[in-house]
């Protein structure tokens, strides 16, 4: 495995695009079935009437735009600093893997306690990456 943070960053970006497609594959037919015109969706909450499957994918896409932005910044900072060794790259891949599991769970069965556990694990992995890098920078 190459010691680069770019591959896991790009993998999570690609996964986010997969969820974007999944969201619209679910959302557009659900909007049509509910008789919701695209312009009707201009206000927050206007799509709350859609079935869970359409909302779960959209919620997950939003989640992938939240905490992973910190991952992107941290991973690329580690890469730029020249500190992307095998341990940090493995942690980055672990973060991506757990976020993919979180997505799959949310867009399917959406078991919140399990989802929260996966979110907590991914946060721990991200925190470990950041703490290791801070120790290298300031230690």
C-alpha cells in the first residue's frame, strides 16, 4: 500500500458521489409519485413527506458533507507535511471504510444505535489521525 493520503481522500470523494446518485435515484421517483414539483422543494422540510428510503439517502449525503470535510483537511495536511506513513494511511483507509459502512447502514435499515456506533468509531479514527499529526508537528 503506497504511503499517500490522496487515495483514501479520493475514495471517500468517489463514495460521496455514489451516494449523490443513490439519493437522486431514490428522490426523483419519490417526488414524482408524491406530486412534488422541483420548485416545491425550495424550502427546508418540504421533502419530509417523502418515504424513508428517499430521505435516508439525502440525509447520508448531507452527513458526508459534514465531518468528512475535517478528514479531507487533515489527510491533505498530513500529506503536504510529508508525514503520510503507513500507519496514518491505514488510519485514513479505516476512516473511509467505517464511513462507507455508516452510509450503507443509513441508506438501508437505518438502525440509529448501530449508526451512532459507526459514527463514534470513525470519529475516534479521525481523532487518532489528528493527534498523531499534532504530536509530530509540535512534539
